[in-house]
């Protein structure tokens, strides 16, 4: 799939990774449609990049439908928007649970469902779901986030098989810890001891490779984290014991405290 000249819908365009993706794709000649919740900031970014802006809160199903209609000519969907959704399940209200699952799982599914038919009709297109290594390995205080990211991974891998032969590809891109933006930058939490982080540019590169090479799954993480997440997926009991009392648990406590007002 060629990015140059393609119409690309990018959700979560105002986040650190979202802005990095937007700027890179604009430089590659994509016709961008940017989506986010803050209209003034979104318009400013769209003006800078010569893009269209569609303000939408993906927690509202009606606004998800509005976004799909406004971007009906999409050739490439990059579903990047997500809420942190960290913390113990018992601390969440039912409304907060619905919001987390709607933004992190339902919205990307519904956008895929709305935009894929035109892609199939055209015989070309690509759908990228930006997930997380948390979609492969569970950690403490991440039950809602992991539920969505595990589900997103399964959805993307199955949809890819459904659309095989239509000219439409589906990929899931799963970053590990990202420096300068995202969880650690937003919360000031201390990364776990010995954990190497990736750059926003590496995540962008993973998204671009997924589109251009029609890759099934791209894990953007140091090799040791990729190995550990694979082992944790196969041996969750072992992974659970290894995490207890570790520096990772301390970090998670810091993240949960910082994200409490973002549910």
C-alpha cells in the first residue's frame, strides 16, 4: 500500500505518538484526516500539516459514526486513540468502564466496520490498529487496558484473515514503553529498572512498515521485552510471580496515581 496520495484517517492525532505519526505521513505525501477531542489544538495541527480536522470524542458512539461519515473516503485507517485505563477494577464506576472499553476497543472496531467496505470495493486499503505490548502480557492494575488491547489484537488478526484476497490489509502495531511521550512523559513515573524504551520515531516506523509491507503484527520493543512478553503470554502464572515486588510494580503504582483523573 502506497502512503503517498492516499487518504489517511488518524485517530488520537493530538497525543505524542499521534503527532509523530501525523508529521511523518504528511511528509510522505499522505492526505491526512486528523481526529481528536480538542478542536482548537486539532485545527492548529491540521493547519500546520495541510490536513482535514474532524473533532470527535470516541467515547460517544454517535461521534464515532460522525467521524466515519466525515472520513468516508479513507484509504488507510490508523486507529491510534486510546485511554490509559489503569488502576484496580473495583475503583472504576460502570460509566468509567464503559468509556474505557468504548474508546479502546469498540471505536476502532466500529471504524473498521464502517470504512472497510469502500476499501474492499476499491480493491485497496489498509487498517492499522495501534495496540500495546499489554495486549500480549498482563500486568497488575491493567485489567481494563489489557482487556481492550488483548481484544484489539485478536480482532485485528482475525479481520486480517477475513479480508485476505480483497486487497485490504490489516495490521496491529504494539509498542512497549515509549520515551518522551505517552505514559512516562505524561505521569512523571519512573521507568522500571533495566527496562529499555523505544522512541516515538520507532513507533512511527513500525506503523509505516505495517502499511507498506502489509505486515500482520509489528512489536515495537527491545528484543528482551518481546521475548518476555511472548513468555508471559504462554506462562502467565510465572510472569505474575516475577512481577511481584519488582520495580515494575512500583512504577505501576505511580502511573495509576497519576492517571486517576483521566478515566
